[in-house]
C-alpha cells in the first residue's frame, strides 16, 4: 500500500457523505472516490435479492476501475445484505455500516433506545440479531422511516423541507413516559442519510436525546486497517461518481464533506 491510499466510499445516494466526512478527518492524506448508486435509489424500494444482484457486481466494476486500497460500504441496507458476498468475492478490505445498537444501549441510562432506519433495515434479521446480542437490559423500539432518506437528499440539494415532514418521521422514536427517567434517551441513526438532517432533528425533538451516529467509529476502523497517515493532506482532488451519469451541481455544498477538496 502506498503512503497515499485510495479509499472508495459507496452508498445508494448522498448519505455516505456523512461517513466520508469523518474518514477524511482520520486520513486526510488519502485520495477519495465517492460512488453513489443513485440510479437504484432508494435501496429500500428493492428486494434483498435484487440488491445483492445489483451491488456485488457494481462494487466489482468500481474496484476494477479505481483499484482502491479499502472500500467503505457507507449504507446500512447494503452492508447488512452484501458484505459477506463482497468479502468472499474480492480481496480488498471492506468496512461496513451497521446499526450502532451496542454503543447506544451502553450509553442509555433510561434503558429505552430507539433505532431509526429505513423500513428494510428495521425489518432485517441482521438488525434483530444485533438487538438480541447487544441490547442488554434495554427496551429497543424499531422505527422504520419511509421518507427520511429522500428528505435528506432533497435538503442537501437545496429544497425547502418543512418541519412537519421531518417530525412525522422521527416522532415514533420518542417513547414517552410519565416518569422522565423511563423515556427514550438514545436514538440510533441506522441510515447514513439521517445525519444530514441532524441539526433539524435535534431542534424538533420533543426532549433531548443522544443521537448515535456510527460514522466516527467507521472512521476509526478505517484508520486501524490502513495504519497511520503517511504524508501531507491530499488536496489534489477527489472523484464523485453517480451511476445515473449525472453531474451533481452542488460542488460548494459538497466540498466540506471532502475536507475542502475540489471535485475532479
């Protein structure tokens, strides 16, 4: 591996930018390829078999084209479905994204945690297994959002999203109790799109909670696998690929997620 590794970050859309942002902080010297499978977005609209058949060869094409030193699957849905297939088929190291149920339950004092994800993620056996293995004594509420990922994409694109639209998606996370010591105090963000709306969600929440974003932990895992940074920050640029072939117009809005790099 060179001192300037290439890291491929993959998501169904723009949600993986929240993961990319943390990885760039951990490895500012790396060159980044961000691939968004927007031609198949949202992933929640497709069957598990269709997603596996779509993502596994697509990642293979990206690996062949860009020769990354490491691939980050910055998508809960894709990670829970295809990571085992990817690791079996390709030699490059993979880092996935899974619901951060264990740290959320460890942090909770009321022992009432909600998992906010796509409808597919909260239904998936992988998620239920995480709850069985790591929820400890917590009561976990699964909340499947049908629209929040699309709202996040639209907001990043400059669309005006009404408070009521966001609140309708997050309200089921807040399990109330007459005793404040027994109500929800932690919400797992089980879709990488959701941190794009984090400031809005914090403002709209009926009471303060800990919002558990897995991105910092993913960045630490990437740094562990690649080792310490080997040189000066790479500001030469980064690449952004959309499977639809479109060119995203928001270079200025996206630049902070790439650590200030200019997109090639």
